[in-house]
């Protein structure tokens, strides 16, 4: 079953992305185009870190976005 998303849905990335985003990163859908969502990721103060196009198959809907969520590993 394919999940559909709408603008302003809180989502979580379900697998590492080529863009550098890692599984577990949480953001907000700002646009939907076919099977791809543009997702905005914010820092702990609310400033935009980046906008990324992510296939909807690599996203899942979440109920709450916690503050201070990291979008990259600190290896």
C-alpha cells in the first residue's frame, strides 16, 4: 500500500538518501509532485536547514516532530 502525503504533513525518512539525509530525519512536506515530496528540514531554532526532494516511498507519516532532530550523522 502506497502512502499519500499532503502539504504540511510531518514525515520521517525511512532510508538513507544520496543527498546525505539519514534514516530517521524528520521534516515537513511543503510540496507534492507525483511520487516525490519536497520536504523542509529545520534546525532547533526553526531556521530552514534545507529542502530535499524525496520519493514518497522513502517517507512515513509521523505524529509529532521533536525539536533538535538531526538530519545527518556526526561520524
